[in-house]
C-alpha cells in the first residue's frame, strides 16, 4: 500500500518501490532500521543469484540497444515511408492503432516480446498520425498478457499447466491437465473483455479518463520523405529474427518440448542473436558503420538502465511480500463459510489484489492456483472456471499495477512515461475488471 501511495504522490516508481521494500524489511527485521537498510541492499544483490533474473535484466537493456539501432539506422523512417506509400488505410490514426493490435494478437509467444514488437513497429506510425504514446502503450499492454493467456502455446501455458498437473498429482483435483487448461479459456473473462474493449477504443475512438489529455508526440524526420528509401526490411527483418528465435529457444531449452523451455533463457538469446543479425545486416550494407553500431548499442543500454532498476525493485518487493505472507493472508481471509456461487468471483478478486500489490501475474498464479484448486475441489466447483478466475485475476491486477513487468515494458516500447501509462490505462482496466466480475458472478450462479 505504501508503494502504491508513494507512486501516486511522487510519480517516481523507483523511490516508491524502495519505500515499500524498506517498510517490508522493517517488519521482517523487528522494526530495526539499520537491519532493514542492510537487508534492502543485500536483497538487491541476492536477486542476481537467480539466473533467470539476470537474463531478464540483460534482455531489457539489450532490447534498448535494438530499439536505438533501428532508429539510428533510419530503419524506422524507412518503414514509416513504406507504409505511407503502400497503404493509405494503414497510414491513419485508426490504421496505426489497428496495426499495434494485430501485431499483439498474432505474436503470442511471450508477453514482453508481444508488447515490444507492437510498440516498436507501430510507434512511428502513431506519432505520424497523432495517436498519443499513452494510447499506444495501452494497446500494447492490453494485447500482451491477455493473448498469451488465451493462446497458451508459450511459457505461460507451461507454468499454468505445471500448476494444474501438480494439483492432479497431489490428488487435489482429478482430470487431464491440458484438457482443464483448454476448458478454462472460455471463462477467462478479463482477457476476453479487454481485447474487446481495445477494439472498441480503436474503432469508436473511446477516450476515458486522463487519456483525453494525452498529447501526441510529433513525428519528424531529418530528410524529406522523398529522399528516404521506402523499405520494410531494415525494420521487420531484425524483429522477425527476434520473434522467431523465442520458440526456437523454448524448443532447445525444453529439449524438444516447447512447453518445458525456459522463457528467460529464450528471450535472452533471442536479443543477442538479433543484435548479431543487425550488425551482419547493417554494417556490410552500409546502413550503419561499425563505429555507429556500437555507439547505438551503448546508448540503447543507457536508455534502459532506469527500466532495469524498476525491474530489480519490482522483483525485490515481490520477494518481500512473499516473506511477509501477504498473499496467503488475503486468501485466508476469504476461505470461510461463503456461498459456493460467490467463490469464483472472490478468487478473481483476491488474485487481482495480489497481482496488483505484487506486480506479477506469474507469482499470483503460483500462490493462488493451489489454494483456489483446493478450495474449488472442496466446494465441488467447476474446476475450469476456478482456473480461469485465477488467470483473469492475475492478469487484471498485473495490468493495473504500476510495478508490473508487462506494464513497464509496454510503456518502454511505446516510449511514454511509465506513471502516465498507468494513469491512462487504469480506467479501461477497471472497466474490464468490472465486466469480468459480473461474468464470474453469473458463471458461479450457473455452474454451482
């Protein structure tokens, strides 16, 4: 709560996260400020003992290099001119937003990659057509995690399947893990409503709350468009390499099973190979010189250092909240003598609060799924509905949270201020959450 309040007041995410983490460590260390101070900075170092965290942070800074190189080389300008010349339908405010939406839907491999590609490709076209960066960030964020949860042929599916299979193996529930996960998709109400709301925003130009005041960033190029070579390849080929390398990485790290692959390792090597590809593509074709390539590489890393710091503190506060037992306590408060038809709605709400507070949907899945499945089995609820309530709640809370990794990456990809992205996205997220709450209440009524 302190982190969220500080974020609203100061509009500084890093300071807010540090304040919340310090408060958590105060409780964990008997309210001794010296011990809490030491635990905070020792906690930062301890994060790097986890290989997946280090790989994720390196992925973030190297993504900055890719974005900077695409801009420095003129690949972005070439792509915008190409779209302007080839299709007048795309070269419009509605077309620019629809492009981001379609990319977000088509690329369902990994939520970070989804948001990154949609933002990088559509940003110049949105700037050119007067679409604010905040609205682009909202579209990127709303087509990343929701799509990954609805088409679980990715690491999301692997995690969820693992949690369900664990409950089956422990004889908490019965059935086939894959069948239960697939059966839960129609009940994933928040994701379905969110995708529908985004389409309505694009086609009906719905502006809710602070997004009405968002000012578009003017798009300018150094040369006239007639002097720029209109080609999509400089822009799209590096992104295509990055996207294609993720499933390849999942396949290799999973030893032939894409569902068992490591998402962090896959995206880490995907960006490394993409940077190598950009060098081998741009330097021989004189798109960039060797010197300018490394200038862009280092500048891009520098651009992402603030984002990397936010990720470090977001991960650390997740650990602190876990040590405090906050999420389990929230679930415990609602596991009393409650009518079974209310349980799916309450699971959705508890998962939402947990994800909002921790900033992680995956952490919420890991905490809430075992509790929810045990509760669902005890009260003889429809298990696919229970699974979907956890997934929807995790995504809703994560979508609304200022410390969420997908929220951070979406604002980064769209090039807008992170706090402004959270403020402008929240009304749409709350609308989706309200609709999903009603749907879970009705579903609980009809399935009990």
